[in-house]
């Protein structure tokens, strides 16, 4: 899932496996990806709501930020963290679930801008819809949504002000309970990087963790 870890080495009875930056864009889906994909498609494919939406709501505490800056920072984060644009598909030729990193396009994520959500009842309804809405297309790598909310109906500028919201919704196939802190750190860094033109970090991707996991499992099975 979305996370950051230091380089890891594990020694089995045969050899040591290290987490490396592979540069791969295709691989077998990880065990977690397979479990979530199968559960959702077996039991909830015909459902009118989603059970795998993870919400990360943020509220502007002071100052202001442009909606355009939020969106540019989001795109930068999706570009760097490829799990946020990774498709999970069944390959009938190889008879297996595979993950495929998708190119960065305008429709690889969902974005919405709302105004006039002024009452607590309206906000509760909005958050409920975000938590169960079917916004994603896992087979094509669309696993992230951003909904910016201007609480005032009279605010028609491009700025989020105190009390306004940035609501991230991420499909569980790309996000778990340990992902919130690194996700927010990555978004914070993307915001600063866009403003101060900081360099993009070269980091291990989730596909690298999946390859690392598969190498360990293959070595264990060989025993």
C-alpha cells in the first residue's frame, strides 16, 4: 500500500533478498492487492456503494491556498508515487492478477470542487457520500479522488480559506491503516516542491515491495 520504508534485507536459508528500485511497470499483484481485488469483485461488484473507500479529510486552519496549487501538488504526488496510478487486472494468458503502472493523464484521478456546504448536516452528508461513493476504476488505475470544499456559497475565488476542506478518498487497494501519515507527508512535500521547485525524490515504489514479497515467497516455496 502507500507507504515509505527503508531498504530492507532478509536472509533465508538460501540467499539474501534486498528491496531494490526495479523500475518495473508490470508485475504480479501483491498478496494484499489480490485479496482486496478478489473480495470486492466476488461480493460487491453489483453493489451500489463502495466498501473500500479510505477518507483523509483536511481542514484549512489558517491562511489560504489556491485550488490550482492543491491540484498541481496532487498531480505531482501521483506522478512520484506510482501506486496511486496502478491498475489491477486479471491476465487470462498467464492466469494471474497483475499490477500495471499507468501513465499520468488528466483522468487518472477524480477531482471535484463544491461550494456552499455551510451546515454540519450538509457536511455529514457529503462525507458519507465520499465514504461509500463508487468513484474508482481499479482496472484502469483510477484509485484516488480529491474533493475540495468551499464552505461559503459567496466565495467565488480560487482560494480555500479557513474552515474549507480538502478531502482525499483513496481505494483500499492502494492505501491501508499505516498509509495516512506517509500520504500526508508526501502531499506536504509535493506542495512545497511545487512552490520552491524542489527535486523529485527517487524512492522505492509499491511494485518494488510486491516484487520483494514474491522473491521471499518463491524462495520459501523452493524449500
